[in-house]
C-alpha cells in the first residue's frame, strides 16, 4: 500500500510539472506571435525601419508612370471597400479630375481574415490601385503603412509631388493638379498643409 501511494504521488507530481512546462511553452509561443505582428521591423541593435521587410510580393504592385506630376497616397483599412469605391467614382476618377499626370493609390496592410484577403486580391485585379505592405493592418502599424507608401512612391513612381490622405477625406482634383503645375519649374521643396487663420493660431497658442 505504501509503495502504491508513493507511485501515485510521483505520478501526480509528474502531471503537475508537465502542465507547468506546457503552460510556459504556450506563453512563449503567444508572446513570439505578438512580437511578430507588432514588430517595428528593427533588427536587434539597429535603429530605424527595415524597409525591404515592408514590401509584399503577395499582391501585385500598382503600375505607375515615371512622369507623374502628383501621386495621391490614400491610407485605408482592408475592410473599407465602400469608401475606396466611392473615391474611385468621385475625386479619383480620371473623368472627374483635371486631366493631367496624376493618380491615386490605396495603402493597406495584411489581414488575418481569409475572406477579406480574397476581396482585396479581387479588388486589386479589377482596379490595380492597391499597394499592400507586409505588416498587419492595425492602428499601431499606421506609421509603417505611410513609410512603406512613401518609400514605394519615391523608388517606383518618382512623382514631382506626393499627397498623403485618408479614405474619409476629399481631394479637389479639379484644382490641385493645376495648382501644382503652375508652380513648375520654379518652385522647389514645396510643402503644403493646413493653414490656420491668425485668430485661430492665437487661440491655439494660449
């Protein structure tokens, strides 16, 4: 009886330590997965962004003319298909905007939703205006999305001007291309943004 009791106690201890090891291993796996998806793509001991890691070969890149006057980069969530279609039918439509060397490209990241990923691929096949980065599409990775778009624009398109906007904004493509064209070739290093009236600047500085 004493021997049976000792064996039973040893078996219980074996089960306990086995569960403890499995729990520790599972926690490490989850932590590694979290670090992968939230990674800032900076290798250990190195500051900055590893730009080649941002580029995805899963989705074909939009084709881009090398003589563009203006490239409009639109940050969007993979699930915002209605917003992208609304933009395509309005201010991003060539028939709507001023004729000229400009185009709009939508910036998205990867998604874990298989059905949504299929819709993104189909949307790109139909419109050829989506640039997908090799990172999870999340608010935390919004900086990576913008930096990836800028890197792609400079290396692939080399437009004279780049406008970054969101899928809930309106761009006056009737006026903006001509505004930029009138400032060529004399204006260099042009940076245009929101300009506050003097009264509002005073109130914001208080």
